[in-house]
């Protein structure tokens, strides 16, 4: 197999990876939203894109079902990134992982008193490490979406979630009180593919690297 398979999630990662793909000479034959196809050919024979859930990108690349992929730092921290080579921060899909609470909730005081905090989040591992580093007892409640709801209905004192404009927090009367991490998406490469398909992959990595540097 001399082809290359690239794992992307649809939406912002697909859209923001397009210019980098173009710089590497790859143009997808269709857009995932329109075609609903999960395997998308490109203008280059043997180079194809598979459309997977954002959180599944590391899995496809780890097992070698995709040679490379693009995944958020949030996703990579939760997955642990075993078996993945992460050569490049692509500086796309940028946002911040934040702690947010209900308007009027005295977060500083709650943290200072060393009270137990109930934290609802999709990012269990990252949240646990964040509060452990602060010496705060955090009971972590795993959610899969709509985290903003949790403090409003008494499920949690605070949430750990991704924030870009802050509009969703504001619409739900929440405020961000602490930054956990700066988030951007990274290129991930299967370690075996990097060796076995080196001649095919090296120029792609170089083109991505160039495109990122020229943008900065
Ligand atoms: P879904 O929305 O289908 O549940 P998801 O949240 O995992 O899936 P996206 O919302 O497309 O998928 O997010 C993909 C990646 O984009 C995230 O892992 C994160 O790195 C980044 N991201 C998420 N939200 C934002 C945001 N508001 N602004 C910028 N980047 C974001
Ligand atoms: Mg989302």
C-alpha cells in the first residue's frame, strides 16, 4: 500500500486544514457536509481523506487505519497520544480550555477554602490534572456535551470546556474564571507509517510545516 490516508473531522478542522492540504498539493474531490461520504478522494491518486469524529482521530492514526490526521490538543491530551508522532502544531482551530461558573459564584473563595468542587466536563483527565496541580479536591463528572447546562441545574459547581468567543457561556449566564490551556490542532502521524512510507510522507510534512511557518 503506497497510498496515504488522512483522518479529519468535519467542520472547523476540515475547513482549516484545507489550505494546508492545498499547500501540500492535495485538493479534496468533495466536501463532507455536502456529499455525506466518509471516504473522500483527492486530486492525487492514492491520497484520500477519511471523515471521523474529532475524538476518534487519534484512534484511527494509532492503529494505522490512517497514516496521518489532525486533532485538537484537547483530544490528544485525553487520548494520551500513545503510538502517535506529533511533529507539528498547525496553529488552527484555536481556542482556550477554561473553567467556567455561574455568574455570581465565588470561585476564588470556593477554591481557597479547599472545599470539594464538583466539575462537569468532557475533558476528565485534563480537568483532574488541572485541579490536582492546584491542590483542589475535584469530583469530576463526565459529560459528552452541553456542559454549560451542568452548573445551571446543580449538577456541578463549575465546568471545564473550550471557549472561543464566549458567546455560549454568556447566553447561559456563565463566566470563565480560569484558563486551563491554550488549544490548537496538531498533525498526528502513525509511527510505523512514518518509517515505512517515508518517501511519500516526508514531502507532505514539509509542505505542512512550510505553510504553517509562512502563515505565522
Ligand atoms: P461535536 O461538536 O460533533 O460533538 P467535537 O466537539 O469533538 O464534536 P468540534 O466541535 O468540531 O468537534 O471540535 C473539534 C476540535 O476543534 C476540538 O477538539 C477543539 O480542538 C477545536 N474546537 C472546539 N471548539 C472550538 C471553538 N469554539 N473554537 C475553536 N476551536 C474549537
Ligand atoms: Mg463541538
